């Protein structure tokens, strides 16, 4: 649904349904303990030319790993597995609307519904000899264990879906949207990962694809990791960030 809205954005702009927005001067939230702030992207003229563009302030903790007795859905038996996970907070920030000059107005259609937060997380194993993609999963048993460990109430990538909340007033610290991405079945021999996080902005870029047809790139957070260890006695301390998380178009 969200991907479709990205593709419809040019048409919506033509109809004049949407108005452009620019970030306000509201100060960012302060990172909490062990959180890493994803540095907000500097708005470009291309961003400002898009209508109703929004980008969340994102704070994430380092990738962690927890051993859990998980139920095998095929056999119903339990076995010990290592679940990798990333917890995050996504905080809406205030924006100022700016209507483009001479923008046509659509007087026939109802306004577009409030934007939805629908996050997606892809973990890619990027060892030299392979490229394997893993989508994050909803793992109820792991979610309970993670929230107990983190002393928080993080939501899965399904239960967290919903309309974007209102931005907090100036000087007010907001908990924001609190979620967790989880993966199971990651090869213990893998030593390099790249995680792509989408749904934290509706920004997009239209380019010409390899086949000459238009292609849409979405604003995405990328974070890279190195795991310095082997398949035996796995420890989360072996997973280290390889540089800072940043925004890209993908």
C-alpha cells in the first residue's frame, strides 16, 4: 500500500492534492542510553520539491543477539536458536507546510488520508562469496524475551503499523514509535551484514532504470555490521557497527 502511494505521488502532485513541507527548527530528541541517533538528512531542493514529504527522527540501539528456545512450526518441538534484533524509536518532528507557487488545486477529491508508518527491515549477508537476504520476522516468543530483557514494550513490525502520531511540542521529549526488528536462521558463519530500514520517510527519487523505464528509489536507512567470531560460542559483543547508520536512496 505504501509502495503504491510512492508511485502515485507524481500524479497526486499534478492534481495538487498535496502540499510541500520543510523541516522546522524543532530540536531533535536526546538519545537515550545506548541509542545511536541516525543523523537527519539535510533537505535538498529535490526533497523540497516533493509534496507532503516527511522523515522521522530515528534512534536505534546496536544489533543484539539473544538465545531462545523457539518452537519449530513444522514439528511443534522447541530448540535453541539465536535471534538477532535491533530496537528503535521513531519520533515524528514538526514540519512547516509550503505550498508551491501556482500549484493546481483538486476540488473534486477528498484529502489524502494520514500517512501510515509501515516499517520494513532487510538483513543482507555481504560476505565476499555470497549475498543472502533475510526479511525481519514476527517471532512472538522472541518478542516476549526481548521486551523482558530490554525492560520496554517494543512492538513487532506488524503490530507497530499505524497512522503517524502527532509531533511533540517544542522541548517535549516524546517516546515516539517503539519497535523491534527480529531475524532467525542467520548463518552463524556469516561475518558481515548490511541492514536496510524503510518506512521511516516517504521521500523518493525518480530515475531512469537500466531498461530505460522509470524507477523509484525510496529514502532508506542503511547500517553495516561486522561480526568478529565463529559459529561456536556466539556472543552479541562480536557484532560491531561498521561506520554510522545513514540515509540513502535505494
